[in-house]
C-alpha cells in the first residue's frame, strides 16, 4: 500500500477500498477503483464481469490466445462475431478453470493443428 500512497498519491479512503478487493478471478470478475478528486464521495469501486464473448476477445492467457487464433482461422468463413460466439459457447470461461488436464488440451490442440494444416 505504501507504493500506491507514494507513487499514485491515493488517499486513505481509496487505499481502504483497495484493501477490500478480492483477488481477480480469471474469466469471472475483476474489481477496479475510480477516484475522481480526493473526496470519499467521488471514490467508487466497480466490478467488471465479462461475458463469455468478452472473455475470449480479451484473454491474455497464452494457450487460449493460441487456441483462439486457430479457432478463428478454422472458422474464417463465419462472421467474426459469430465465430467468437461459437467459441464462447464451447468454453464459456476459458480453459484455465476446466477440470480436464492441460496435457489433454495440448494434445487435442496438436491433433487439430496437424489435421487442419498438414
């Protein structure tokens, strides 16, 4: 909190609000602070909850970005938003929280890639 106080110049109200934030839940939500001026009345916390389509458009998870690139290539004949909607329907909150092992996803992706490109 000292870094936020010294470098971003946040007041105690803002710092106290930040302390209540939960850790971001990938694919579920993240909290942000909006501070306009120094009064407590102008300091607000917001929670962003992405839709499944929003999630897939904005994911930064490396494996998901690679899969998204392959998915969009495979579904190039579809309208871009329709391809994102189909991807979001298949994996609503990305891969990270799925119960399957990472290895099974990697193997499945390799098989698809070999079949589609080779």
